[in-house]
C-alpha cells in the first residue's frame, strides 16, 4: 500500500507534469466505488484545468476548477503514466486524458481504488501537519497499543503499517507499548522521529523517482520487511501481528505498559 511519503512524491510528480493542462476525458472502467454517476463525474471535471495535485492523509486530491477529485489507491492501486495514444494498461480502474495526448491511469488488480468527487474535509490531523502539543494530547488518553494509534486514520492521517514500524524503531519504543503509558520525553522523541523519518523518506523517494512514477519504494526501510534480518545497529528483527497487521521490531525498543 502506498503510504504518506510515496503519495507526497506522486502528488509532486503529477503536479509538475500536468498542472495547467485541460482534462479532455476521464475514462471510467470500474465504477463500483464511485458515489456519483459517471455522467456527473465527467460533467464536473472534463474541460477543466488541473490546478494542482495534493496529498491529504492517504488520499491524492486532484484540483480541477471548483471541484476536487480524491483518489485512494487502497491496498494494491498503482499509478501509470500514459504516453500519447497509448492503450490503457491491464486492470485500469479509471484514466485521465489531458490536452496534448498524455495522461495517467489508476490501475488496481483488486478493483478497490476509490475516486471521490469533492470529498469532505477530514477532521483528524495529517502526520506532517500535527504539532508536538497535538501529538502529545493524541497519545495521552489512548489505551490501545501505540502502533494501532499511529495507524488509526481517524486519529492521525497518513501513517500505515510500514512507516509505523520505522517511526517506533527510530524512537526505540516497542510497538506493543500502551500509548498513554509512554512518558512525555519519549513521546517528544517519537514526534521528532515522525518528522525526520517521513521527510527523509520523501526526499529519498523523490530522488529515486525523478519525474517518473515508479510505485512504492521500500529500499530505505531500516527494519520493516521480511527481507531485513538485522537492524542498522545489528539487533535481530522480530515480527508479530498487532491488530491484524505484521509488526517488525527489535528488543532495542522499550516496552511501556
């Protein structure tokens, strides 16, 4: 699943490539996740210039005139650039065709990628926007495991399974810790990790992608992933399920309960 750093870079690339171009056609191949009719979607977006692409939590937002199209890639959704007159790739859910002939497709083998016309503004703070005070308040009253809190999109938007592991390892906090039991000084360290780990990942992914959409990049992960056996400091990486998702961690991380 694409997470905050991937999506931030995707938004930057799409803005650079398509900002100011007119949407000639949005070609919907799978409409089961669309909450308006295809005709309504076309009426709202076609003929409009793309002002920018932004990221909100785990959603890409395409700003066309007075309308916004939110796109959630879900578990397996991917973006693919389209050259002029190119045929659509396999498993396309919908595709954007701009003036000049270029565009991009959203494809998903599971057909779960979700477009939302004019999505409501989310109430939860974004992981890159939350202040330290807000972050401390967020954790202080939570009795759930800290990893579950970090991944709860109704509490904090943008962090998924992979980066939750990376943040917690960087701050040396066990993912099994009770969120409210983590002392303030460690919460401040975790907040620092939140900013540094995510921004470092954005910079790495941006450099690797250039102006292409290369998909999710996990090459800079330090502990998350079955292929990684030791942490950068040499500790054995362990794995266990938390809330139905596999957590990767080491005994370098302290448990607070």
